C-alpha cells in the first residue's frame, strides 16, 4: 500500500525545487533546471507513492504554465497555487497584495507559523529578498536586491572592459587584480548589503527577530549572520503549510 503524500513545487528564476511530504515530514527534495526534468521527477515519485495533492509556487509564469498543463495530463490531480488570495496564517501589509511574490509569501508564512514573535526571512537566490513579519503576525514588506549572479552579469554587460567572472568566496579584504576586485565587490558587497538591510529592519521591529535564511546563495551569509537559522527547503515547507490551510485547490 502506497502512503499518501503531498508534492510541492517551487519554480524559481534559476531552477525549480520539488519536495515530497508525508504530513510535516519532507521525504524527498530535488532541484532541476527544466520543466521536462521536473516532470520526469514527478513521474518517478508518482510511481513510488500515492500523491494526493500538489502545490505550486512560481515566479516564472511561462515555466509554471508548462508544468500545469503537463501535470494535469500526467496525474489529473488539481494543483493548489500559492497567492495572496488564499487562506493565510498571517496578515499582509503590502500594496497591492496580489503583487507580493508567492515565494516570499510561502517562506514568510512558514517562518511565522513555526515560531511566534518577529521574523526576518532572507531568500538568497537570483534576486535576494529580505522580508519582515512582526510579532502580531503581519507581513510588513521587505527589500529586493540583485543576487551575485545578476550583479556579475550587469557589470559584464554594462561596462566596456569588466569581465564576467567565476563567483567564489574571496579571501581577505581587497582584490589584487581586476577579477579579484570584482569578486570582492560582488560577493562581499552583496553580503554587506544584506547585513545593512537587516540592521535597518531590526530597528523597525519592536522585538528581536528570528532570522531564517534560504536560497541557493545562503552559504554566502551563514558565517556573516551566525545567529540565523538555515533552511534550504523553507519555500517548499511554506507551500505545504498553505495547502494545509487551504484544503481545496485555489
């Protein structure tokens, strides 16, 4: 007898993350680049277990349209879509609410639901988002900035002589070549910008916040924000939570 599971899909700018849950437990997680690879994973998991529900969070409409069309043919299971219009475990102070990214919403909902008090949620991906939830469970808004990959491409594309470089964590405080200087500016500069935003957001919150970091560039921030909790699957957990709050697909 197959155990009943829920499938969660987080479509991001760089890749798509997929998670398989049994209750609160994350049984499996995968990261794939294309819709075809995601559908292949879903087919494999579907052969191994009974997928009762599917939840989707997407910031790439074209990719999610492909997935939705094929998932419907593959499983016939209705897909729950994360948005500000579904039942939420928090209030939203964001205008207009429907423009709030579903990935930001899912991450904030899970962080706020899992622990009482104020929260700062950092998703360090292609774009970096830093969001705040207060002790009254109100999403207050946040900060959006380029991630290291976007900064790297921007400098290479909008200057005459600066190259695109491999992004690794640099040593020391200064770069002794153009490539090293770029690496320091992009990598350390991004981390410093995040820390600066945290300082300002802390001042706007009445209580000391719990800080949670997720996203592909989370390793960039771990040592610089030692008090932070790290959860690489935060958005997947948030999707599952919102499915729980919404027993019927939206």
